[in-house]
C-alpha cells in the first residue's frame, strides 16, 4: 500500500479486510472504500468478496491471499500472490512474486483517535518493544519459549531502558500471557 501511495498518489484504493485488520487500513490516505467481511463457515465469505470485486472495473486487483479471485475481475492488471518454495520475510515474498522494486517499510496510517488512545496507554517518552505472540492460525505462532529467549537477548543488550509490551486480540489474551 505504501508503494502504491508513493508511485500513484492520485489512486483510489478499495480494500477488502476482516473486522480484525480493517482498522489498520482506515487511515490510509488513498482509501476510496473499505469493505469489512466476516469470515463465514464453508468459505461463504468469498461470495460477499466476489460480489464486491466483480461489481466494478479496476485498474488493478492485487490478490494478496492467492485466492484467484483476481482472475474473475474486470481489470487491466492482476498481481496474484502465491507462497514461494523457499521461506523469506513476507515483504520480500511480495516484492519478488509481484515483480516490484525494493519496497518501503510497512506503514500504519494512524488517525488522531488512534494516537490519542495510544498516548493513554504509552506515556510520552516511554521506550517499548512490542511483541505480538498470537496468530489467527495456531501453526503460524512462534513457540512461547522463543519469545522468552528473544526477550532475554533484546533486553540484555542495546535495548536497556526499554520495556516489553504484549499485544493481541481480546480473545487471545489468555494465550498471549
């Protein structure tokens, strides 16, 4: 998204996201529409996504889930992501698969309400390192002992004076702690 913002500042971007990830996109400067789709049993949520996607002509449809939905849309370009055969950081996977130049670091576009809420949680000047130990699919999660070892290494080195912060969804809290 940051690559699009930099290279096509007049673009109007439509994003389809889950209720959990949608707030991450709500402040995106090129956001034209944000469609929030709940996951449904037996993949029924794909019908809703299909209805949204098929209803317009697009300059490009970027399918970052590798669902193949892009092939059903009216579009000039349809980059579709698929997992590479060798492991690599996700940003590098996207870059290589989609034939892009080196990508900028991921960006979050915070809105004033987000900033106000964050300053209530994190005092000004506080140095923190954020850990997000949970995933929406258990096999994606890193073992807790790996996070513990990472914490020992980080806080015993150049990051003295920082404090850890664990973030997760409300329903993951017991698992995260």
